[in-house]
């Protein structure tokens, strides 16, 4: 098996070296190389049918003088794309040799685009060159994986970089390591099971220790979140939903499935786990850039890339390998590992209304924190408006279902203010009118001294009138009260002077006169004095 792997790696390295060199060959020499490659592949079990594209190439090479150089170069690139798409179809059908043959022809076409071409043509050429090189690595990695599989694929090397990581875990990071190890018991059994189902090495289950310390709410400086530290864009790519109510990057089960899918994709690109793990940390694009600059035999030894990778990534792989060494023999490295936390055992129940986790916890007899920990993906600790599968401890489903109808629907709190950005030509009176509040309220909330002075671009807090009132009136009253010959009435949402006057059996003119109102505009929470009338039933 080792001999087979070695032969595959040597062959692949030779191929990379070849593609790195031919870009500098004269056009005639490259054509002869390409002809030789194509003739060698004619004995394969499946032949690629590209006669139509071949005719297209001939027509390009013999284009008359009436064709401009730009048109010729664009047609070359278009034909290269056709060959690239043909290689995709062959690869999907399992015909690797024909896929490589089409990639050879695609590469030969882009080499015919000279450096005197327009800038946008040259950019297309470089993009296509990079895409072809990436696909060649994917094709060879897929052939490598079919032969050798994933078993025992993570090399347990020991070098100065791994030793430095071991020293760190035994020293200043020992408390972090122990705490993370203890937390791993809650999630790792499920991760190991998922890895086995996908045929991936079980050692990958220790990646969250390096990524997040097995904390489901861990947030990095790069805004990576969750057990597996997904950034939002990568999370979207692998099916992790994120909206105002949930962020599935913090869901241990769903993020584990996404991480496995990502790791499988990376391994299919790079062909070895050390490089795939590095790419998981910094992105496949960054690793491919380093490989492209190196040009030769990166698969022979991942450590050839080590000094060229970003510092965090360069230390990431040694730290992971150091963890594997410690877990293989804790005593040898000076660790006495404590018992781990118990695995989380949950049941799910579908909730079809918005309820707060605190209310649910009270009704099923568990702590609010425990229910939060079971559902970390809920961003506001409230179930979404759409049906949602809530996780509860085993044995609590029937209790919740029995009490669910009695749990009140959650109503979002109204903020005490909204933020308004001052636009050109606006005044405080204009803004106050727009938000149905008063100039004095805005001035009080923002500490303004002059109502005539605001500047474009200022961000002003505009009171909503629901929680905080800055009007110079008496405090809002929860109900209508009779004082002498007058009613005191608190204005509610939807009220108007006509509506209030009609309810109290009076006129809008009488209310305006009694309250010294210049306009008919009202503010929520405003207290009005209403003339007493015998027709009022309240």
C-alpha cells in the first residue's frame, strides 16, 4: 500500500512540475508536448470525442486578416472553456483519462493568448489557468482517494513545530486544554458517529478542541462562530441557515454535518489531510495560492508549505497533531485527564408559535440556562415565527405538549426610540412630524439646546412614546380617570381627536381648546383633559 501511495504521489508531483514549466515553452515545443500526451492516451478504455472543438481550433488558427486580435483571443478562450466543460462531463462519468486529455487541450489554447492582449483578456486567461490547475489537482486527488481511501490518513509526525505545540499545551494552555477536553464529552460521541458514517478519520473529532474549545457559542475575531468556527459565507455554502431568529452555526448537529461536508471537499482538492486541515483554517484559496507559487510536489510533504502559510494556519496543523499525540498517550505527555461531561441526550418537539425559552423552562421544570444550552442556535432565546423543532431533555416532551397551549405567545418589546439620520433640508419640526412626536421630545432625548440647529448626517434618537416620554405633560395613566368635571385620557395607538370626542360625547374643538392644542396631531402616551359628558360610558 505504501508503495502504491508513493508511486501516485511521485506521478502527481511530476505532473505539477510539468505544468509549471510548459507555460514558459515556445508555442511549437508545447504543441509537440501536447501531441505526445494525446497520442499516449489513445489506448485508454474511453476516448474523448472532441472533433467539433478540434475543427473550431483549426478555424481559429487560420482566421483571416479581417479578424481582429481581440476576437481571435476571445475565441481561443471560449474554446478553452468548451474543453474545460467537456473535462467536467468526463470526470463525472468516471473517465479520468479523457478528462485529463480535455484539460490538456484547454491549457494549450490559453497558452496561445499572447501577453500583448488586452487587460481583460489577460485576466480571463489567468482565471482560466488557475481553474484548470485546480481541476487537475481535484481529478488526481479523486483517483488517489479511490485507490487508497481515508483510513489512517492523518500522519502522526513529530517535529519542532509539533513539539512547540505540545509544550504550549503542557504549559500556559494546560487549563484551556483540560477544560476543552471535559466539554468534549457533550458533543464528541455524536461527531465520531457522523465521521464513521461518512468514512472519515475519527481523529477529526478533535478539531473542535483547536477551533472553539468545544464551545458552541465561541466567536472569533474573524466573526467565525460555533463549535466548528464557520464564517457566515462558508456556513451558507454548506447549508447552515442564518436569519433574525436562528444561526445554525451554533447548532452542534447541523454544524457538524456542514464541517464534514467541507472537510470532504477539501480532501478531494488536496489529497492529504494535513493540507486539507490547513485549508479548513484559512480557506482553500489561500492554500492554493501558496501551492501555485511553489509549483512542485506539495503532496510529498505538507511541511514544505509550512513557512509560506499565514502564521495562525501554520500553527494550526501542529496544534491539531499535538492534540492527537496527547490523546494517544496522555501519561507520556504529563496529562491526567479528568472525566468528561455526559453526552447530551435530547428529544425534539415542534413549536408552531413564538414563545420565550424562559417560559418554556418554567412550565417543564428545568432551568432557563439548561434549555438555552440545548438550543444555542436561537439568537433571541425565542422560537421563530415558523414551526421550529425545539430540543428538550429526555422525558419532557409530553409535559411540554400538555402545557404548550397555556404558555403565552411572545410579544417583542417596543424600543424606546428609533434612530434617524438627518438628511439635507430637514429640520426638527419636519422630523417630529414624520415620526408623530414633538420637537421638545427629540431635543430632550438627544441633549439639544437649540431647535433651530441640526446638521446633515447627524444620527438622532427619536422617541417612540411607548416606553419613555419626554413630553412636558403629566405621566401617562393606565386607565381613564375622572377628576372633578374632567376626564383624564391617555392617548393610545390609533386614536384621533374625532374618535376620542365621539367616545366621550364632546367635540374636537372643545378638546383642543381645553388642552391648548394648535393642531389635531396626537402622540401615544399623551394625556388629554376631556369635558365630562353624561353620554360617556367608560
